[in-house]
């Protein structure tokens, strides 16, 4: 089986006005649907970040991939890893996501490009051998994968009909949002995207969530580095009870050194709340230092920018050996990404928390897989009893996504610009803000 064509579908999907320390989500998130056609008649698919940068990365491997055997992925990985290493050497500061929204970091673009090709190749291989992807990559250790309720503070929709969650800018509306999400999807763990309101209000929000849902629902908060070390220690102290029982503090402040200082000071007070990261730890090279400094106890994997599904499995092994936990990061995405996340999570022995997913924030109108939205049962997605990723593209829906993409003016994610446009003309991302 040889790849005969790489087809890229740039699409735009509606996204609600979600807030984070990066700013505000624009009305559309950009994604790319990747198809690999082969001479066997089979087509493999994947989904990745969208806009000009990710498309250019994929275009750059078009020639390399055309004519390639989808089973032969190591050579492509070697070439892209070498290109990434060269660029990294000439850029001090490495691949940290501190100042860049995910999907817009030039230094992880080779890893993202490889991942998009790898996942489509694994879909192809699964289809060729008649096995689900999780079984192609070594076998599943679970049949369903649990996800968490990913809560955001948000505005009401600025123009057009209101979404199902409305405005969420205080603790009570956040509890309401969580109730809606849990009743619809059955999630059993809760993550709050913080770094948006004054930390005292975010503390009250977590307390209100704990009062409402109780300790059976572990809580995590992720301000994406919006806090200073001092504030992180204070929030960690005030939320010690709420973040215990399977919760964590995610990227409270910038840099591994900052997180190490927070960890030291909390431990000195007898507070063992673990810290997780998808900002200070974004590639294998970050892991030894994170461990050495004891800055991060839980690594947030993501097949999209960790260099694919098998890299996430290696990460599962590495974190297991190092006695670290593993969870999974997400960004606005549709069902193809959800299935890639589910397959790899099913095949990771060391996966210690429910994975993140933005899926509840997207709608049926934008879904590109045949049959529409992927169902969740008790907060989990089941591995389908079908070869490959187990989902097919609905080409009418892909065409709608492409039309939307062609209509909108932007070609990259810029939450800061959106924040200035809709909320505060003088808004700037300042770290630390508090
Ligand atoms: O969607 O605004 C967002 C999130 O802030 C996302 O971009 C982050 O990458 O989910 C993310 C995280 O855990 O940091
Ligand atoms: Mg995070």
C-alpha cells in the first residue's frame, strides 16, 4: 500500500466566547482535516490545528509523503525531528507554550506535522489489517476512555443566538455550566480554566463546585501561568482541600523554576497538591528537568503536538518509570481528533486522570464525521468495534467547514486580538497578571 495523495481540508468550526489567560476565543476555531489516499483504495484521516501555519507545515511534507508506505513512519519522524532540533538550537527558550497559544508555536510545528500524518497512517494501517487503531499500536488497556468536564468562564454570544451555556462570569453560573455538562455527558472529573477572574473569585468558584458536586468529583484548575509564584502558593494553600482527592493545580505560574518554587513552598506546609503542565512541559526534552526540579508531577500529553500517538505511548511509559502521572490536554476540536485522543488514551497503561476535551464546546452543525456527534456514556468514549479510528468523513460537512473557512478573515488563532475587539480595546496578555 502506497500513499498516492495528501488532501488537506482547512475548516472553521463555531466556537463560543471562551476566556482564558490567552484572551478570548474567536467565533470560529480553525482546524485541518487530513486525508491520505492510497493505491489500495483505502483512505486514512486525521484532524489537527488549523490556519496558515499548520497548513504550510503539511504542504512542506507533501512530496515526502506522496509515494510513502504508511507502515514506514520512522524515516519521516527522523527527518522532521532533525529539522526541529536544528531550529530549536538556534532559538533560546525551547518549545515552551508560555507566550504562544497552542498550535501557533513554530518550534513544535514539525511534531504537529508528523502527528497529523502518523495518525492518518495509523488509521490506514488499522483499515488495512481490520483492527482498531488502539490495537494496532500495541493493544488497549481499557475499552472506554474517561474525559473531564472542561469548564470555562465565558461571555454570552456577542452576535447571533445565545449558546446553551450563556454568560458564565461568576461562581454560580460556573456551577450551572458544570451541572449542564455533567447531566449531558456524565463526566466524573472537573477542570476549570482559570486565570480569567480575580483569583479570589476563582477560589470561590472551586469551592462552590466542591460544595455542589462533592469530593467524588476531583477538581483541577488551570490558569495558564496567569499567577505569580506568590499567588500560586496562596491559591494552592486556600484550595488544598478542594484540590485533594485526585485533583491538581495546572500551570499556575510561568516556567519550571516558578512551578518548582510553588511546589517547594506548598510541600513545606504539608500540602501535597500535585502540579500538572502542558505549558512548561511540551516535549520529551522538558521531562528530565521537570522531574529533577520536582516542578511537575503530572504531564499533559497530546497526540497533536507531542508528535503523534506512539510518542504519547512512550510518554506514558516514561512518566510511569519516573513515578509521574499522565493526563491529556486538548484544544477546540471535532470528532476525528476526539477518536485519535480516545484510541491513544486506551493504549496508554500509565494514564492516571480523565483526559481533557473541548468537545462539549463544539456543536453538531460543525461535526465532520458520519453519524454526527460522538456519544459519551458516563463521561467516557467507547472504542468503536471498527477498523482504524472508527470514524468516516461526512464530505458535505467537510465542505461546509471549508466554506466557513473561506468566508472568515483570520488564518491563525489570536485570542488577544479577539479580547481587544470584543471586551477591552486596551487588553494585553500580562504574565503574571495576579
Ligand atoms: O482553549 O483557551 C483554550 C485553552 O486555554 C487551551 O488553549 C489550552 O491549551 O486547554 C489548554 C490548556 O489546558 O492549557
Ligand atoms: Mg493547561
